[in-house]
C-alpha cells in the first residue's frame, strides 16, 4: 500500500507531529515528509533502536519506542515489518501522538 496518504494525514491531524517516516525493517523508506537522505537516516536510527530493544528482551519483538531530546520527541511504532516514526515537538503529549499513530496504522490510511 502507498503510505504517502497516511503520512499526509498524520501531519494534518496531529498538532504535535512535525515529520513522519515510514519504512520496512532493515531501513528501506517507503514514504516520508523529510528529504530522502534525512528520511534514510531516521529509518536507520529507528531500525537500530528496534533491533537493540529486541535484543534486550529476546522472547519479544519491540513494537513501540519513545525517545525525547531537547529538540524533539520521537515515537516509533512497528506493525510487522512496517515501521512508522513520528517526530514531534518537544514535550508533546505521548498518549495523543500514539493514538494518532495507532489510528492511522489501523484505519483508512493504514500503512501496515
């Protein structure tokens, strides 16, 4: 499925989200609101974060991660091999951003 409509919709509905990257585990970007090289970098970092989380709990597969910096909050959600990264304003509301991600992953604009 083309993930571009989901990227556009997430940016439209979520007040806190500034950028979105959708990729397959392994790092291949399928849609993004960022320039190609930045999207590839975000996908690589998020994929490495998921791989590390998987190693921390060998009997489980990571499906959701969060990270915060002074510049942004980062939300990573995986559904099978498809991963969506939302980069939000600092001190965003995690429950709201996660809700928006889950809604889009499961709804009309599903990217999973």
